[in-house]
C-alpha cells in the first residue's frame, strides 16, 4: 500500500483560523497546523486569533489529534501576512520532543480552480490531479516546491521558499469528514538536524497569480539559495557537450551475466552510428560496462566478459578516432553487499536510525522476488564517497573517458547520520577538483541538484512532460532514461523493465534524444537506428549555437 492510500480514520477536529484578505481579493483560505514528533502527532487547541488589516497572529498550545485531550508540551506561533496579493505563513513550533514534521492545512481554496486541477512546472500539459494526490520534493516528480491550481491565465499558486534541501510534501485529499478538499503542505526538517524548535520556511499562496511572473519569482529565489547558474554561463559544461544532439546507449552485461554487447561490438555500433550523424554530436553512454550490472557494484573495472581492460581501452581509442565522447555509468548509491564488505557503515538508515532502509530491490533474475544483497549506500558517508571518487578517477586517469554518469542520485533520502545532498555536493566538488573537464550526469533532477549536474536523465510520457521547461532548461539539459526501449520490440537492455516500446521522437526544449543499442539492434533494426540518428541530426541546433536564456 502506498503512503497516499493511508489516512486518519477519524476527524482530527483541527480548529480553523482566518487569513487576512490579500489586497482586493476576498478573504484567504482557512487554515490550521499539525505538529509531529517521532512518537505522535498533535493538533492545535482552539484560540482567539489576533486579526489586523494585513495580518493574523495565533499563539496556542497542543491538543491530541481528534481533540480528546489537551497536551502540555509546548506551543505554536503562526503569523499570516497579506502583501501585494500574496499570503505568507511564518510558523514556529516548539515541543518537548524533537519535531520531525510540521503541516499547514488549507481549506476554502477557490472551488473553480480546484475543479480544474493542479499542476507543477515539470508535469504534463493536462491537469495533474483533482481531489486526491501527493507530490514530494526533492524528487524528479516535484522538481521545485511550487504548484499551481486552475488553468492559465486564472490560477492560484502555492510555494515554499526553503534555503536548504529538505523534504516537502503536498497532499490533497477530501476525507469523509470534510465537505471540501483539504490541502496539506508538510515541511520535514532533516533527520540529522531535528530539534525541539522548528521554524518552517516561508510558505506563500497567491490566490490570483500571473503564473509566469510568480514562477520566475520562485526560480529567482532557488537560484540564490542553491547557486543555480544559467546554462550559458556554467563553467562545468565543456563546448563539446553544448553541441551534443544524441545520446547513444550501448548496453553491456545484464545482472544475470547475459551480454548485450562486448566492447568490440560497441565499437562496431559506433562505426555504424558515425555514418548517420556527426560523431562529435553524439555522446556514448555505457551501462553495464563494469560486468554484471548492479551485481558488480560498487567495483568499477571493465567487465572481463566484455573484453576487460584491453577491450575497453580499444573501445576508447575507436571512439576517439571517430569523434565520440564516452560516459560510463557508476552507481550513486547502489551496491552488492557481497562486493562491499563495509556496506553497513554507509547503508541508508531510516529517519530514527533504527534500521537499514532497503530502498531498491529489483527482481533481476525473474524469480518474482527482489534480490537479497542489493543495498543503497549514502555518499554522505566519507568512506563510501572516497570509494566512488577513487573508482571514477581511476577510469578517467587510465582510459581517458569524458563523462561519468551517477545512477539514482535524483532521489533524496533522509538519513540521520549523513546528509545525502551534502554528500552529493562533496562528491562533485572533489571530482571536479581532480578532473576539471569531466562532465558529471545524474539520473533524475530537481532544482538544487541541477546546480551540481549539468546533464540528467528524464522520464517522459503523458504525465511527465515539462509544462514550464525553463525550470530545467534555464540551468541544465536532460536526456532520455536508461530504460527507454531500443529499436525493434523495445528491449530495455541491462535495466529491469524488460521490454518497453520506444516512444516517437519529439523535439523538446533542452532535451537530448536517446537511442539504445542492444544485442539485436545492428543485426535486425539497423534501418530504424540509422533513421533515429538522422532525425536527431536534423532536429538539433547548429553546432556552436548558444540558446538564449529562456524568458516567459
């Protein structure tokens, strides 16, 4: 059962407080607050708010959820201000126990907007959801904590201005005890920094928004907070990356040991691709080059069954002679406990540090159960981070590859021992210090992560398009995901998805198309492979083109 399917089975009886009227608009939504420690959740006691022309202030104590008893454990201070057509919540919660989350609940949002649905900048063109959904940031599914409700030009917007990378949850539901939808915005302090006082970052609601202006205001904040730099000004983007028009995924060895392409066969594929697109415009991406995909993690040397060190060196020479750039794949978190004896020191822990989190256990061998030795390790742990740095550096120094792809780093984990984003930051800083020209790419993206990785993978589909592409393209570029099906029946190669028919190519702002090469691609689907390469060449900007900064 997913978390979105769980809810209280009773009415928490939250007292509702008023909002000041933002400008000429009618009174804002009614609101309440809930506070959560590691042992329980709490609502507020009813209180008489101090209501002024442009603000409402409430100071009150706690009650149990459902208000069956008062709880003497601290207090909550809330001030809601109205200025320039915007409502801003400032919330400070104090409790005798460390606070793990604070939730703002909103009721009475414009009914006409709610009926039209919600959308985030990185969701599809259609409405996201209506009365029941959940988004979490930081995550590839909610790239920045900004969301709109309604259809342009008449929208309301809700956003969080957090200067740090911390978890936020937007949950919309209409429980049986409520005659209207309840919009929840949950702030989750880092588990490594829980205290008995929690100051929630600024929450902003604009009832009648100029959507583009409001989003750009939000993006300006994230630029300052997370050091985001426009794509044209990034110093970690070499000229060759700016000219890439196609990513060619050369699948190596599956977890089971099945070989899709040896290094010699990868060279043959590059020679074929070079006949259909200028190799200087293509980046060759190598998943499963280290041998058994994920099984060998986190030991990164050229796989013996693919040709070993000598075969890999020959592949690099072939790519250089033709003009291709190479990007082998490394696991940002994934590890086989058998391969890394020190795994318990670095394994992701739950938020109370009581057990290891088994976060990703695919069924690699199709016995219909997840594999038992796959664990996720935290790059925030110094030993594992040093292992990744040395592993990547060795391949760069010995073979001269141009880029390194870090798997799964688009996912955020709240490990109380080591801040995972700080681990990403330190990992990137050390690799750039050692290899200033090395391009670093990530699986997935969100606002602060785009400041570290100029290239990332993006799932596309009916609900994963970019409604406002500049949330990404202003700062970075994406390419298709590893599991985008290869020409023909759609094999996903070393990935666990099996077969997924390859979607039609569509030109998207800031996105590099991808094509996969598996075991039968050259032999049986070369015509389709050539056509995809030619399409990418024909639809790419001219070489040396610097796209203008995107403006609304």
